[in-house]
C-alpha cells in the first residue's frame, strides 16, 4: 500500500459525487482532486490512494478506525479485504436464459399462472364480483403491477371453463366429506330473483369427526313448477339423491311456517321445526297490530321519511344533535316486513326525540309532523318491550356455534323475565304488548312433539342438562329410547355382526362410568392418551387401584344397550355443572369415550340450527349476484356462484 499523505488544513473536504459504496460516508475529496483519486479520511485527514476501487479505503478503516469499519461491515457483504468474493460476483451475473424468462409471459400451464388464475376465480366467487371485472382497466393495472409476467385470461374463460372446473373439484371434495354421514339436519327456503326466477335453497348441517359444526350449501335449485308440497318434496329428494344422502338420515328440517313446507316434510316423514326467527317475527308483528301501536309507528315512520327526503333537514338535525350533546346517529327507516328494523327505527327515534322536535319546530310547515305526547308515550313503551328482543335474533342467526340446545333455556328466560308482566311498574300498553307477544310465541311451541324434541336438545348440552326440562321423566325416557335406536343404527351401519334391531345388544360397561350411584370418571384422559403421558408406572398403578375398587360382578358381566345408556345418563347427570361459556361440542369431544351412546346422540341433535337463517343468508348473496347489471345469468351459473360463495 502506498504511503498515505495528509491533507492541508486550508483544503475543504467535499462529498464525492455519484458515490455508491457506503464507505464514502467516512471519506471525502478535495477541490484539487474532485475525481477522488486520493480521498481524504474525515476522521484522521489522511489521503488514501484510490483508483478504480475502494479496497484501500476499507483497509484504512479496518487498520486505523476499527469502530467505523465494524459499523460499515455489518451493512455490506464484503470479505475481510473489503472486496466482494468471486463467488458473489459470479452469482450477481444474470444468465441470458434467466433474463429472457423474466421478460416473457407465463405459459398457461405454469404453476404461477395457475395459482394467480385460481386466486382471481376465488375472488370473483367469494366477493360476488362480475366476470367482466377481469376486463376492467383498474383491475388489469393492479395485476400487471403485482406480476408483469401474468396475462389475465378472458371473461369467457373464467365463466365457461375455469369456474366450472373448480366447481366440479369442489363438488368432489364436498362429496367425500359427506360420504358416510349418518345424521344431518337441513334448512331450506324459497326465493324469487329480480327477474322473477324462483329458487329453492338447501343447506346441510352436521358435526364432523373432529366435533366441528359444519354448514354446507348443497344447492340453489330452480323451481319452475308451482310451489306445492309435492313439488317441494320432489326437489328436496332430488338434492339428496344428487349428493348420495338418505332422507332417513335427516334429523330435522328447519323451515318457515308455510303450509307447503309443513305438508312437504310431513309427507316425507321428516321431523320439521319452525324457524325461531319466523316465530318471533310473527309474534312481534301480532303485537304491532294493536291499534294504538300501529298509529304511533305510522307517525314515527312519517317523520323519519321526511328527514330522509330532505338534505336540509338532515343538516339541521346534525346541528341540533351537537347543541344538545346527543350521539351523531342517523335516523333509521324501517322495512315493514322486518320487525327488527321497525324496533330499531323506534329506538333511534326515542334517542333523538329532542333533536327531531327542535328541528321540526324551526319551520311552521313541519309542525304537523311533530308527534303528540300520547304517541311519544306509546313509542317509548314499544322501545321498552322490543329492545331486549333484538339480541335473540342475533344469537340464533349464527352458523358456527350450537344454537338449538339454547332454545329451551332462552324461551323460558324470554317468558319468565323479559315478557313477564310487572303489575306495579309496567304501563297498560307495556302489559298488553308483553301478553300478546308471549301468548303468540308460546302457542307456536305448545305441541308435545316439539316440546320433547327441544327438551332432548337442551338435555344433551352439558351447560344445561336437566335444569330447563319441563317434564324430566318424559325427556329422560325419550333420550334413553333414542340413544338405543342410534346405537343400533350405528352398529348396523358399521357392518359389524350384531343382533337384529328388535333385540338388545350386549356391550361392555364403559370404563368411564362407575358402577352403582352415578359416579363418573369422565375427567380422566382417554385410554389412547394415557399411553402417551409421562410417568407410565404411576398411571398404571392408579388404573389398577381404580379397577380393584370396582365390584367384581360388574366387571364380569356385560350390559345390554339399554342398561349401558341408563348408566351413562346417571353418570352424565352426576357431573359437576359446566361453565356457561363452554363449547358443548368441545365438551363432547373430550368425553366421547366415557359416554359413547350419549355422544352419538349429541352428534345427531346438536347439529341442528334453531333458525332457517343459513338458507336465507344464501339468498342475500343471490341478491348481490343476480343484479340488474347481471340479469342474464343462467340458473346453472347462479347455483355454482352461490355454491362457491358459501362453501369456499
């Protein structure tokens, strides 16, 4: 290395132009040497010869300024001498073939092309986007920015080839998931599109082997014939045949209260349950038909409509809200066929009553719209009764959690607490509303068959068990009989050599249920898990002591299915209460080995939704797919898009 010179004190150190290497932050150039042949160290002032590379600069930092060198070496890929290694130099050279590949488009069979195409198809189906979105300039610009090598196929390719192929693949996957399904429930409903095309939805609900609640759309079937009971039953049977399912496997069908649906499933011999949402809607609307209630709601609706039609009134209302310190909420206009929207409209009106009155008082032409004191009082009574009911619809509309078992407890809570008349505090209108709604709702669940069905579902939920049973003995007898029948169906379906269904089969006493007085050891781990736990000797000793304490005659003999179910019921009832936040399906997953017969019954009944909202939710998606701009979609295409939207 050449001898380093020292810069003169009078010389200014300048920043080197067009410098790329990070080492130049510690060096500069002089006015006499702007090319940087001898850069100047900013720390010691020495001039370092540097022609064509920065090796000497790195070496100077390494030998004289190690702190600066360690700082810069962590940010670069230089070796100890300050230069790139030969292997790194070779790797930075792009081959000609690689360069050409980067410039060329993906072939249609390229994995990346298939991946992006599948993602676009999923985007169109899941987000209900039209096929012509792939021709929109903004979307094409987005895809080109993300990957310039990808060329978007045409809309005809997606509608005519790709999405139908994806549909067949998804159908095969779902068919395999439904294969061997012993029990399932279903929801179904009818809908008419903007083009007056009628469709029937059919949604299947079941608990899989992992004790996970599943909801799958099996079809949105065009209904060209009259919506009679025979035609509905035929359409349902066609869907079942298409998916290889048997109507005998249907635990229950949840529908609205249409007479055609009632007769259709009665003729099919399938248990049917009325949708709780429809029942509550009918009961509340029965209360809203009271004369004074109708008049008050009509007045409220006129005021809200006036504010919706005038942007000036909307502006003035916001000013009054700020003056009075009220929430900046918009008024809600109801849909007469939805009681929930009417209740929300009244509740919001009562909340903003002062701001509304102040806004209307500013113009004499609008004074006639101001509701009187009597109407305000009735609206307050309506809000008092309706507001607690809104949460029931929200809870029972879910598809990812068990709802049917909570129907009986919440119905009792509804009648006992929410709709119970308080003779001392409630005004006469509140009393009348509560009685009307409660009596109408009770009449819809008064049939003995419906009561028993709902009670069995409640019993199979470990959070409730026998707490909400109106007739405990009848429910326990029904559970026992049903568990025996389910066990026979399961044994016969598995192909095992069992006795005829008319005889009682002998099974060994389950080790999870003690003999005698309903004591249970269900909180221990299953046998398959015990083998994997540490301390195997301790585990075996505990098991040996437990077996020794049992009565010898109990272990020596076998039990019939009826006796085994009876012991499971006693053990199930003797367990401590479960927390209300416990997921019943997770509970049964942990205790399935201890209660084999009851767990099969829980798998059968707890898959049932309490409402037909899942099928109605499909039609909400249909309304966003069959729009005025997409009114030429065929029924087959609509069915595929809805299938994807719900099942993907």
